C-alpha cells in the first residue's frame, strides 16, 4: 500500500494499492493482447478516441489541478499550466495519428516498386517522474496510442493519484482495458519486469541519468527501442548586451517553477562580469517579491520540495557551497515555515568544480558565476556531461547564431525562459539521453520503418 502525502502540509491525501509481481505480469498480458486490435484501428478512430479523452479531462480541469497541487506540492497556477501543457499533447497527437506517412522511392529494379511504410513498434512501457505527473503521462501515452501502440505506465511512487485519475477518464473516453494500463509499486521490481519482457518493444523513461543507464543495460538483452530523457545541468548565460529586464524575468520564472524541481531548470547561471552587480540586484529584488507557501491559493508561490530526500539534497548542496566560501546573497537555509519548505537562495563566489555546478540542484537555488567573454561562456557552459537545454540572453544576431551551434544541448533557448510545447521536439544529448518527445519527431519514436520491394507483379 502506498500512502500519498501533501508535501506542503504532510497530511495524508490518499492510499493506493500496489501491484504484486503477478498483477504486473497480468497487466502486461493485457497490454500485449490488446495491441493487434488497437494497431489495426483506423488512424481516424484512434484520433477520435484521443480527442474524447482530451475533452473529458479538460471539462474537469480544475479537479485535476487541485489534485495535482495537493499530490505534488506545486502551486495551483502552475498545476493549471501543467494540465494545459499536457492536454496540448493529447490534442496534438490526436491529429498526428492521421499523419504517420510512408514513402514511395525511386526503384532500383525496372520490374518492381519500392514502398516504405511505418508501423507501430508494438506494446510499449513508460516510467514517469513525480515533478510533472500529469504532463509526463499524457505526453507519452498520447504519442504511443496515436502511433498504434498499447502502453503500460508506471508512475512515480510520490504521485500515483494523478495517473490513476487519468486512467479513469481514459476508460470513460473509450480507451479499452489493455490499450492503456497503470501499474503501481516497487520501482526496481516493476522495472525488471518491464525491461525483461521480450514482448515489450520500447521503454520510454524520464528520470535520473543513473536510473536511465540501469534501464538501458536491462533493455539490452531484448534490444528494446528506448527514449531516455535524463538529468540536466542547464547553463543560463546573460551577456552584457542582453535586455536585463527580460533576462531576470526569464531566469526567475524558469528557476522557481515547481520550486526548481525541473530537469530544464537553470542550474549554472553565467553572467558577464561587466553587468554582474546590476544583475544580482535585480534578481534579488525579483525573488524577494515572491511568496513561499502551500499552493492551494490563487497566484504564483514557491512551494515545498517534494519529499525529505529532495529537501536534504538541496540543503546539503548549499551547506557544501557555504563551507567552500560561497557568498549567500539571499536565503541559504530552511524556510521558517518548516517542513519541506526551503528559502529561495542566491549564491555567488562559486567554483566550476563545486557540487552545485556538477550536480542537478533540483531546488530553489540560484548559483551565479561570472564570465568575461563569449568564448569563455560557451566553454564553461559545455563543461558538463549533460546536454539537455541551454539558455542565453543577447541582442546580437551573430552571437545568437554562434551560440545556437556552439552550445552542446538538445535544446537551445535564446532570450526566453520558456522551453516546451507540444509542437516542438523535447530531448537532450550526451548523458541527458536520446530520443525526442513532442512534435512530429515524437511519434517517430513509436514506429518501425519497413522497406517493401514489390517485384514480380504486373504494374
């Protein structure tokens, strides 16, 4: 039995029965049995069902937002935004289901034609994190079902309630048993079952790089296709020619979203030395205006860390930095509210080998570093094993072009703190993973390309 707590209040908000090994295997049996009929449906039929799912969830958006706020700890305005974001994927892939195109190629044989088709890879599985428990599920499920795959989802132990509510609405919309299943329980045991079953042809995972590597090793035995969206260490570069108002606004929004518990959160903030003091004053003023509080209220607030382990990690990283000589401009300690709340923190005087620079912080900590010129900024930004996203603010067109090619990341965001929408490809390089979610690239992750030579026929 999983007991689910509100991170902001520590109150119990629900209990979820966990699945035994036999129950997980039975769910996989249903997913595999449902695949042939689901993949054989017309694309327009799958599209219509996804559209009904979208509409039914949208009609009860506020109920989902309140559940998400209580289960995850993010504020209500962010929860609503996440639901809009997640609904966008269902809507997008309801349309993309009808646009999985093949090709006819110039033939190499006078008596034959060459056709390329795209077919659903088969039954698939997804393992989703707690920080976006609504959007991460809809992004994976909508894509898989649109392509013709059946899917089993294993949600995070901290946030299973949102997943189960989505399943309830999926059933009402006509997504049959087996086409979508949710299993809850021990992540190691379920992971071994999902990766070890040869009938599961693809795994989509969002989470830490360490767990992603483990899953990849386990999937190797059955040569599964994988999409891995792993850890990040995002640089956020501010040049002296930047619009500082926009840069501060973009930074604070991106950093404090979900209390910094976001894989694309700015982790290392590089500011050109000539504007450093001005920038620091503006960031302090902007952060000082934001409340720290539980999220069931109108307006944006910084909520709690999701659990004690997350809280302890942030506190430890800050204490390490302080011991190494970092200057605390704001915060730097647990919040007076107690519990899992931590003060928004601004630190300077850090070194590039500091744990704050090499590890994913996943908390409301602004770690700010000075740099001299463009070449140094790019070199230091790339000085990481990760490559998910990189941000930069500059008004110079030439520099923007150099940054877009020089920064080692799957996504480069210039003069904005906003990254995602359903119509763009989301994903990283290096140890941030591989594969893409979103846009028409996302559905390509769930299909096989089949070459057909049609010879010996009369055309």
